[in-house]
C-alpha cells in the first residue's frame, strides 16, 4: 500500500515553538549520524501550539528548510501537522508532508450497526484463538469483544478515513506520511485492541506509516513516565508483535511503526523501547515537543543578565496565571503547587539555581518537577513578550543552542536509538 514518501526506520519528532531552534535540533540528528545511527528529524507543531503562540505552519516550514540548507542535511526530513482533524487541517496542507490524524475525540462513539456487522464478517480470523508470533499467550477473542472494540474505535477510524481522503485529493497519493493518533484519551489501548484497530485501518485503505496508541501509565508533559514499567514493557513488545502481524496479514505499509507521543522526557521507558525495537528489528518514531522550549529557558537562565531576567519573568507570569495556562493541559500535568517556589524567591536566584531546578536531571536534588511542568505550559507567557523574548533568544543563541542540542542527543537520541545511557 505504501508508495512515494517513506518515513525511514528511526525518526524523532521535535517541537520548535518559536521557530528559532531548528538548526540546534538538526545538529542532534547530525551527532546521531556521526555516532552511527540514522535518525530523521520531523518538526511537529500542533494546531493548539500554533493557536496559543499565534504562529502559522508556514513559519515552521521556513525554519526547517533554512536549517537543512545551512547545515547541509541531505537525508529526508518532514513537517508534521500534529494532531489535526477535518476542522483544523486547512492551513497545514501546503507546508506539511506528515499528517497526524487525531481521532481521539471520536473514540467511544458507537459505530453504525451495519459497519460493525460488516467488519466482523470480513474478519473471521479475529475470532477464537488468535496466535501472533512472538506473543506467548494467544489472544482469546470472542464476538462480543470485537463488537465492543468496533463500537469504541470504528467510528474514529472512519473519521480518519475522511481526513485521509481529503489529503489524497489535496496533496496527492505518496506526497505525505499519514499517522493516526489515539493518545489523547483517557483509556490506554491494549495490544489486542491495537491489532483490531489496524485491521479497521487496513479495511479503510489508509496507508499509515506510524500509529500512536495511548500506552499504559501517565505521560505528563516534560517529566518522566509514571506507571508500571513491567506492564509497559510487556505491552510495548506485544504492540510491536501485533504491528508486524498486521503488516503481513493486512498489507499495511512495511515501514509501519509505533509513534510514541512522549510528552517529552520519558526517560525510564527509553531502555525498554530500545530493547524491544532491537529485538523485533522494528522502527520507532519518538515524538517530543516542549522539551526544546524548556531548553531555551535553561539557556537564557544560564546566560545570566537579561536572559536570566527573562526566564524569571516567565516564571513569575506563569505562576500568576497558573490556572489559565494549565487548563488546556489538565489531563497531562501533575503540579504540586506546594512545591512551587514563590516568584519573589526565584527572583533572587542565580543562574545555577534556576537551571538546577529546571533541567531534567533527576540525580540533582534541586531538580523540581512541579517548577518544570509549570514552565512547560508557560510558553504562552513568552509568546506574549513577543520580540523581547525572540531578541533574547537571538542574543544568547550559542548557549541556548548548546542546551537544545545536548538535551536531544544525550537524553533522548542516545538512549532510544543507540541504547546508551
Ligand atoms: Zn499526542
């Protein structure tokens, strides 16, 4: 089913909220290549982020193209219209060549009765004992279970199909990479559900190259994974097995891989991901986003002077407008307000105190995950500063870039794609 643009085996989604770090981000992929692994950059920015900042997808395209030109990157790179739907896709059509079709809102909407019956009839292989290579226990699936899964996901997949058809008409076949995302919902999808969903996607002839399920556990923004690591590891392995099976059984694209919408910095699952991907010879797309924005703040704080003053101002404003900023992210952050330092105290901090609290170094006793999460959603404050914030980034480009590159390469690429801690 796959033709035209193909997403290579390993890719990393990077978010560049203010369109100033594309070069520093690409530099991390160059370091990866030098270390012996090809990791393709995908610049992702969701409609929500564009709306909060007041930016247009075309600015992300311009920044990515300029970085690629300046650094002489000759491998593929992509621009991801992240979490779009039929209502929001329009302004992404021209600049983007990767589309994350977000159907989470339709999960749980009952499907048409005839559609459910037709699906079950078309898939007798999904009933009874289903043996998947590399999964120890065969899945035991009965008809009510498949009906249940269809009533939870079939309407969502049909909606993905509508978006895909629009993309086919406007961009043309093979001119873009489609992903389906189901991560922004309350309930994780199990491997057996994933298998059934993939059968639905194949029926709709959507040649997805990545799929983003919701995994077990909590994926709070900018901080580490919270959940049962053994369970995550088991399910991640079974997801890979289910994908390999679905690719051969249903003719989905051979490069179909999991997309991990990490919310950034899920360090404790990186090793299990690396090991599972190696074991299966699979690919993986690691989507990060806000981690780069926080490195901008760290770089500004490290620079001292006006940079540090701006970082402190962002914190004070974020603290004052906490409810407004955290509202849209309520399900994906967990801030202990008692652990937040008073802005007056922070105003007296040195560069080191600020970066120690913010930098995601769990070995540092001064690291403060609540401080970090509040600043993670605080980019709206920087957006409101307008040119003042951007000029500070430009004046301190070297120290900011160093933090952006080091973070992506050392903390994300090394553990996920090279198996190094
Ligand atoms: Zn997501």
